[in-house]
């Protein structure tokens, strides 16, 4: 797999790339580094609904217990639940077994520190040095000092009870359509929305271990769009496999993506005097329409590299409270330390209820410029070489010259797959699609 940690933990095809041996080593090394030999140390583990989760959890659990650390397993739970519960239970770390939106054959392992934040590069490097360098850990407790497993039966309820109190309205009178993606939110999300008084219509909430993300969830928004229009719902919400992101749909079936949600919630927070620095944080992938719409409201958009980790770092460093990605990873830092699909759903729906406006009206504050994203399939070892290829660089230069400042070209390698993502933004969708397809073809030809 090369360097173990990617943009969101360690990820790969379960049982060939992400093996039980590797999971054991990650558990052992991660526990050793993150607990620093502390007595009575504890780590929380949650997972999504993938069939390979049982296998990897067993190996990870064994590795953690082998260095004398207690493990609290909470079963199937959203990634943000693990981040929150690590803090609530005063654990020394949290671990999530999930590959998020990736296909069923993949799985992943990602760590949180004791405060619920993803690990810094430096800490990940410490873990990697042990695992890849096959360094011995001179900690092998015996007898009563071996780590044990406990089961947190009420953990997800503790999480939903917490995010419920982040709003001060109920959802009585609203019909909410929901696609759970057969993932980690399949039970928590419908239960929570019912408790808040919403009438709900739910699909893809019957996981069987093999159907997570299969033509459903946030990467297949057509499913939630159809459910909204078929049922006459006021709003639709669609989660990815580990429920750390959310895509919404208005009452007409139009997509309300992460940029729209940031605009809606940012304007609401500013009106209440709660938007720190009058700034939201986006990424270089954020639509130019977000900048334009929020500037008119006196709100600045700070930009980072792609990845919710970079968004979070900027928020923590500068003291901002709202940020996220177009893909639906939204961070409300006053309430949680990572992207949180359920929390985002509650914040968005509370704005709908309090404003007494249709979602389409709220979303109309932002007019997005057409944006086309094409994936170029490349050799995984070559995906970061596009800036070294003169032919690719010249094609990008020509495209940018044509825009005269009214569009842009953004190229970036995928953090988890053998792909280079080609994003072009401009006024004419047909034209920019042709541009993106041509450029992706050149990249595939040069780096495939």
C-alpha cells in the first residue's frame, strides 16, 4: 500500500491490502503511541456495516489489548459518534473501521485522539514507523494486565442525545425523506428524526453487510431526489457509508450540496451573531458561487486544500466555527470535531423550521457556477506526476487562458484511489464538460 495513512486513515481492499495482520499491527502500534503507557487506558472502537468489519475489528481489538489497553466496542456507529464518544467517555483514543463512501470490497481504519480530532501527520508517522519498520514494542503485559473488551450498549443513544440538544426546535409538521445508504446511520438517523417529531420516509436502511453504498446514499443522489418527489417531502437527506457527510435535496428534488448547506447555515449563524470571524471555511473545490453569495452577506470564505482534515485545521487555528466541503463533509466545531452528517441534518432542518421557508428558497441565496468533475484513471504510482508532464501543463495553461478569470481548472490526485480528478468551472456547462473530458483523456494517456 506504500505509505499507510492517506487523506482519511489507512484504507484498502479488505483481506488483501488491509489485512488482519496489518489491522493487528495498527491496533498495537496505535494503542502504544496514543496511550503513552498510561495505566487504565481505554480506546473506543466503532464500525460501519461492511461484512469485513467483524474480521478487522477482531484483529484491531487483539492488537490494542496486547499492549494492555481496554477496548470499548460500540458496534455499528457513525464516524462522528466515535469522535464525540471518545471525549464523553474520557477515552485516550477512538478508532473507526470504515471506508466511508468506497465500494464494499474496501475498508479502512482511522484514529481519533483523546479530544476527538483526527491524528496529526506527525503522530501518523510515529505509528507508521513502528508498523512499516517492524519495530518491536517492548510492552507485553500478562495476567490481569492484559487489555480487555467491554461493550457499550448505549453509546449511539448517548451520541444522538447529545446532538439533539444542539438545536432548540422540534420538527413537528415537517416530512423528511432519508436515504441511509445501508450504512452506519441506518438506525440512528430514522430514530433521531422520529424523536424530534418529523414524519419520515426512509430507504436503504436494511444493511446486510454487502449492500453499503451500493447504488444508494450520498454518492447516488438520484435515489433521494426520487423519494422526495414521490412522497412530497419537505426536504431529503442522504448519508454516506459512515455518516460523516450529508447531501440534501429541496422539496422540488434539486440537490442541496455542501456549499449550499454552508451558505444557508452560515447566513443563519451570522444573523444570530454566532459566526466567529464572520468567516466560513471551504476548500479549493468550493464553488465560486459560494464566495459570491456570502460576500454579499458580509461573510468571508477561507480556502484550504481538499480534505476535511485541512478544513478542520484551519478552523481550529483561526477559531472559526463552520466549514466543510462541497461533498457534504460539514464541521460545526462548536458541537463536534469532525464532519457529522446527522448533526448537519439537524442544523439544516432547524433553519428550515425556524425560517418557515421552503428549502429551495433558502438555497437560492447561492447561485452555483456550472462545475464538471471527470475522473482520469491512472497508474496509482503516477497520479501525483501530472504537474511534471509538459503536455498536461500546457493544456491546463490553454484552458485557463480561455476563461479570462470567469472560470478555473483544478486538478488533484485522489487520496484513496488510482484516479486524478479533473474539475473545471465556468459559465457554459456543455463547453466545460468537453474541456474536462479532453483533459482527462490526455491525463489518462500520459499517466495511465
